C-alpha cells in the first residue's frame, strides 16, 4: 500500500487558518504577559485613607462616612421627635431619633436647639440654624 499525498483547496484554507492562529498566539502572548508601566501619580497612603468623595471607597470602607449635617428644624410628632436635616448640602429630609443618617452615622438625640449625632463612637452636637437678627425698624408715631 502506497501513501498518496492529495492536496485540495479545502485543506489549503484549513492550513492557512491554523498558521494564522499560531501567528496570532505568537504575537499576542508576549504582549499580554508583560506588565505595563503605570502612569498614575504617586499619592501618599494617608491622602487615600482620608478621601471620601469616591462612592466606591465609601461602599467598601469600614470607616464611617464623613457627613456634613445642617439642622433646619426640629418637631415633636406622634412617633416622637423629628429632626429636619440636610446631609452634605442636599435637600432637607426628616429623621427620627435613632435613625441612621449614613453608614456608621446615627442620630442619637434631638433637643429644642440642637441635635446629637454619633459617628465612630464619638458624639457631636450640631446646633439648629437660626435666622439672623432682623434690623431695628424705626418707630412711627402719630403727631
């Protein structure tokens, strides 16, 4: 039995496809396996730890979020005292005593002139915003 070499156009296309795949692997393997040089600026680790404007950092952080609280008003309601607070200069919202303002930050006391929030075990008293004193008006009397 003699071995006969037969070559067809279909075999030629198949051989070219295999050679193209091998050439792609040979070119891309070294490019993908070498590490690229980083072009990010160097930042001190302390600056990264204190930065809280990134939402992803707040989601995965175990440190309570930094919250700016502005007290617009306090009310006595049917379910207890209610504080009207603006968080991080947002629109005013109502909060009940003991409610969480953000992860790790809780409203612990509501008084007539201030509220108390607890953040990481530290309690901070935030005073109620008051209107500035009105200017004195002149007295008008009848002659």
